[in-house]
C-alpha cells in the first residue's frame, strides 16, 4: 500500500512538470549583498553640516555633507583679484598709452635736454677759467660728470617717449596674455576644489553609513560615507561546475530569502568565467571539493528594495526544458 502511494505521488509530480515549460535546477545557498560605494574626503577640512541621514534614499547629485569652504573661498577671491589685474594690464597694452602719458614723457625729455645743455655750458665756462687758475681741476671734473649724467638722462627720456609712441611689442602682449590665462586656470582649479568640499551622491542608492560627525576633520582620502548603490540588493551564489554550462547573463532564477515569505524573481546580471573554490557556507559534504563560479542575481519587485545585506538565500535557476 505504501509503495502505491509513493508511486501515485511521483506520477502527480511528473504530470505537473509536463505542463510547465521550465524545469528547476538544484537550489544553491548564497547571501544577499549590496553594491557598496565608499565616498572619500578629498580635503582635510572640518565638516560644517550633514545634509542627509543614514537610511535615506538618494538620487544622483543629492548632497550628503558639506565641509568648511571659507579658506578656499578666500583663495578664490585672491585669485579673482589677480585675474582682474592681469586683464587690466593686457587691455592697457592693447589700447596703447594715453595722450597724457605721451605728453609727460615729452616734457621729461625736454627737461633732460635743458639740464644737459646747462651742464655743457657750465663745463665750457670752467674750462676757459682753468688756464687762468680761476677754476679748480675738481670743479671741472664735477662739471664733466654732470654733463655725462645729463646726456644719459636725455637718452633714457628719449627711449621712454619712443616706447610710448610705438606702442606695445608683440612679446609684451604675449606675456600679458599668458598671465591672464594662468590666472583663469588658477580660478578654475580652485572652483573645482571648492565643489569637492560638498559630498554628493554619485548615483541612486541608499545612504548606509556616515563615519564622521559635524565639527570633525576627516583626513584627506579617508572614507566619510558609504552608499548602497542601486534600487535593490542582489543574491550572490556559487554555481557548481555541472550547472555552469546552462547558465548565462539574463538566465531566470527564483530567490527565497530566509525569514521572508514568498519568492523573488530575478535574473543573472553577472557570472564569472573563471572558477574558484566554493565558500564554506555553500558547501555540502558531497560538494566540498568542487570548483564553482560566482553568480550575481538581480532581484525584481519593489519589496526587494527593503531587504538588508547578509541574509541567507536559496536560489533556484530555471532553464528551458529540452
């Protein structure tokens, strides 16, 4: 009687499978996991405020925290002043000298010529008096020195006037343009650094952890926040070698989570091409020595978004019936 009952049970199972276009493979053990993104502080400035809370859903660009930007803003204002000065100098060189500067240069040249002429007449007078011992040799030498200085002043004033009349040289314009470009690049660099003082979400996800409080100064390069990326966790399992050939990216799966009623439908989003040893939580006595392939199953459904990482799962892959 018992044998007949067992035979009837297996007949019913066979009938149920014959009407279904899919067959379920052996269930595999695994764990739920989230894609974790670690966000770092790029500068060692104190945290001014936290703009998101742990567990909050974030969209790309949503602010997470703000570091102190006062020092950097002061540097930016200084760089802006240097840029304004460089632009003004370049505009002056392109425009050329104002008429007032040219007239002033002409006046300086005229004055230098007058002084040189006076020095020349004084030297001639002393040279005529020296033979009659009415002028000392020292006074004649001093007059000669004043004449040389006067002639040099005439040359300098003439060169200044000539420079103003002919305008700026190509080399001067190139140097001024280079200074403007350098000042602009400095401002762009400071603006980029200023933006990095505000930590924002790089993509959609849930803020899992904030590692620093307001007022603390995180070291540059230190992780300050952890974001769980994506809309839901994924199941990570280790596929034994006999099952690997029938699975690929996009293969359907059924995921049962410990402590959660119901079944989550999923698809393989990644499966490794190289084998590794099966981890301890996926081993059975029969499979201890087998190699396996890491597979990640993306879960579907809105309810999957609330699942935490680390829960054990059992995954069954569905393959078309041959």
